[in-house]
């Protein structure tokens, strides 16, 4: 689906910059690209889990997913609370 959306954009616009603008302005294209990014993040997580932690039991995997979800939500909360403090220098 992702390759079809990108191919359609380049076929319709014929140049790189207009194709990228089209991809970022089209809600359908953005949804497909976001879904592809999510798939890549999940696959990267599974690969890193396999490399650094090896084969895990079911309970260990469940604990890892629970703690990862908690860490992600805490990070998002910190970003929203301290958004005024973030600067390029920080």
C-alpha cells in the first residue's frame, strides 16, 4: 500500500518536491505513511528485543511490554508538561 501511494504521487506530480507536498497534504497518503511507520517501529522493537534480550518467556515479554508502555506514556506526559522549556539548545 505504501509503495502504491508513493508511486501514485510521483506518477501524478512527476517531480520530487511536488510529490512530497502531495504526500503530506493528502490525508489518505499520510494515514498510509503513518501506518507504515508504526509497522517499522514495531518491527524494530522486536528485532532489538531479540538482539539484546534473546528468547523471552511469555511472562517476561508481558512485563517488557507493560513497562515499555508505561515509559512511553510518561515520556509523552513529560513532553507536554515541559514543552515551554524545550529549546534547540536544550
